[in-house]
C-alpha cells in the first residue's frame, strides 16, 4: 500500500438503545443517533464545550460520563469522514449487521418530525450475516457505545475485505508504526463490551462450525423433537422442497402438520425461497411452515412473509440459537454432547453512554 494513501476508518454507529431507529436509518440512507438532550453540534467549538452542555442538561452526570458521551458526539460530528465504513449491528435483526459508507457531512435535520443528529450513509450491505465476521471483530462490535471507532485486530483492513464480498481474512499481527490515537477519539480499545452478546456470538460461531450443510437440518430436527414433534427428515440431496416434515401426537399424525425448509448458506435468502416453501406446504397439505435461513432474510422476503403471519415463521441464525436455549434441557444426550452449553448469570448493566 502507498504510505500516502489515506486509511479508511471503521465506525460502529448504533441506531437506538433498542434498535428503534434502525429501519428508518436503512430506508432513508442515514446514520441516526440519540443524544436528544443536546442540540446541533455545529454550535460547539470543542469536545469540552459539548461535555459542559451535557452536564448542564443532566446535573447528576459526572465529568467522566459527560466526556465519554461528548467524545462520541464529536466523533459523529467531525471524526467520521465521507468514504469511512459504518457498521450497524442490528438489534431488530439479531443475526445481521448492516455495512455502509459514510456519504456526507453531519446534519441536524428532522426525522419523523423530530430534529436528530444524522449523516448520509450508503448502506452497501444492509443484511450481512454476523457470522461473516470472526469472533474478535464481533467482540468489538459489542462495545457499549453509540459511536465508536473500531481499530482492534486490524479491523479496518478486514472490514474492507468483507465489504468487498469476501470472507473475513482474520487477524494477522503486524508491527505498528507508532501512530497514536487522538485523546478525543472514542474507540473499541476503551469501551465496555456486551459480554452477553459476545457469549451468544461464540455459540453461533460454534454451531456454524459443527453443524454445516445437512447437519444443520439434523440440529433443527432435534429442537423440534424437544418441542414435542414427531419428525421425518429428508436424506441429503433433493428433498422435494421439505427438509423436515413434523406433526403432533404419538404417531406424528395430529395437527398441525409442519413443513420445514432449511437454508445453510451465509447469504440472506430472497423472496423466491419463501414462495417455494409456501408451494411445498400446499403440496404436503401442511398447515404451518418454518423457514430457517442461516444467513437471514432480505427485506422483500420479510415483507411478503407478513401475508403468511398466521401459518409461517422465519428463523435466522440468532432465532435458531434462541430456540436451542429454550429447549436445551430436552435435547437428546447426543446433541448436548456435540453442543456443550452451560447456563450462567451475569449482572446486566444498562448502556449509560446512549
């Protein structure tokens, strides 16, 4: 690489503590952050001025918290540059991450009738499976900050590779040239991490590594059996559109009949897959359907799935793992041996940094 070439920075930018701004951010091509208690940032000359304003709106906030929040706002205002990569882990789609490129300066504009801190973003890949990244980068994406520069473990190069459509090449340690981070910058090296999300991501990664291809259908069959279904799983190869057929009762002949299709690919499934399952349900006279797609679903598929809300459900990788949590104690000893899990308790700390 030419030493004069500018590094493309990578920024974690969330869209609400519960993902409440995610869909409008993706639909309007923006990054939208909270901090509603402070006005347009162009009115401030320095981070310390932002921190002082934050403390004025929240007298109970201490200096450290105010400065932490001010650094995030300042990074959003002046740190992000057009062309930088924006990472949005989706709370409303737990198995997916949106990747984009910053496409404009900071704007304080009305969104749904309310003035908000925003930036234009070209969402290049709005539905990327979390498993496209290795565990160490997912760990950084779990930082308890709204705005945070991701720098750990050669993140900038690796995210650029994934954004180009290739696999995460992993971390290769290289000597650093001594470029110090600016004191004002909010980075993943200083942020608290969501340990619950990190543990969940590790389990998802383990499932992906140990239940590939048709083995994923075997795992899903075990979950359905733990839920009380009698199942019939198709052999590897052409399956007639149904990987698993299931029913209730001692012989599996009681209603409702369930038709399951499993897609183990990393990419989001499109609406064609949904329509194929609906057709298969009609062929098998199944009252209910379950579509399991490891890589998640495109928005058109999810929109059309609403037409079948009373007879069909969608599971991505995160929802499958949630089903495993729910049924784990009832899973067969064989599956438990292949997927050894232990329940643990931890203190849940609310995100104090917006």
